[in-house]
């Protein structure tokens, strides 16, 4: 009787440890952050009062930051809405209100991803100034974190480079992605403006694609399975 109780206790303890180990993946909370001129970040997580969307995996926020930028309906989308290791920072519309040089950094991050391979991103939109002021630029960068924590930018995937305010643009970039474990992804959009009247609107998507080796392995397994079934039919 005592041995059975001990066995039950051990199995219960193992189950609790497994649940705790997977907690970050199960209860991951996608989060947007906004920072003006390098100041303290303002965060908006999925389900917070600031989140205008009630859909899990979608964070939508609209606000004015520091009296400098009006950000209209910036939306971060990830799992479970998007399959695999995918993120999309879209509908980003920014109007610059204040004169002089300023910067706005928007980040979108999520944890609990497990699809491995190379990463690719697309970034496109429009950047211009209503008053014709030169000097505004925008860029997009992507990172993954092996600590599986929000905004871990320990591993650089790639960047669009600096894009000047010349109207519409579209670009793609990519780089190495994670090769194992559970990881986080972070998108960074950085806007540098030279004065009031600067307008930006755009979309930034990021995806980690399965390793080619995994696809080859799957194909090999299917090939051997098909051959084995063929031999079985011939024997019968």
C-alpha cells in the first residue's frame, strides 16, 4: 500500500514538473511595446485594457505617445491565429505631431515557438512628409531568443536596413533561425522623423520555416513506408 502511494506521489510530481516546464508555451502573452526618443517603454499585452481586440493572439492598440506620435490601430498578430512560428506587425499608421528630430520604436514579441529553420521577413509601406521635410527614415529588424522570454534579442535574424522617406517601398530580408528548443520572436520597427507632418503606414511579417533536413527526413520515411507496403502487397 505504501509503495503504491509512493508511486502515485512520484507520478504526480513528475506531471507537475512537466506542466511547469511547458507553462511559458501554454500561457505565452504576445505583447506590443512603444518607446519615444529612447524613453521608458509603454507595454500592451494580449487581453490588457489597452488591447482593442478580443481575439487571442491579436494585440491592437491606438494612442498618442509623448505628444510626438499618434499611432493609429497598430496590430500584432501571432499564434493561435497564425500557424507555426509566424508573427505579423500590421496596420501600423503613424503621424508625427511635434517639430524637430524624434524617434519611435515599436516592438512586438511572443514566446513559446517550436518551429525551427531559417527565418524570412517582408516589410513594406509608405513613408513621406506632408511638408516636404527631408531626413526621415524607417527600418525593420527581427530577432529570436533562446531564453524563451519576451523581447529577448540575443540572436539577430536580419534587418531591412535604413529606408528613407521617398514614398512607397517594399523589401524582403532573412537570416538564420533557431535549430532547437522553445524560443521567442521579436519584431522591431524603428522610425526616425525629422519634423511634424511625417507619415508612415506599413506592414512587417516574420516567419520561421521548417528545416530542409526535416523535410528530407519526412520524405525518406514516406519513401521507405511506401516501399515496405509495396513489398507486403507483392508477398500477399
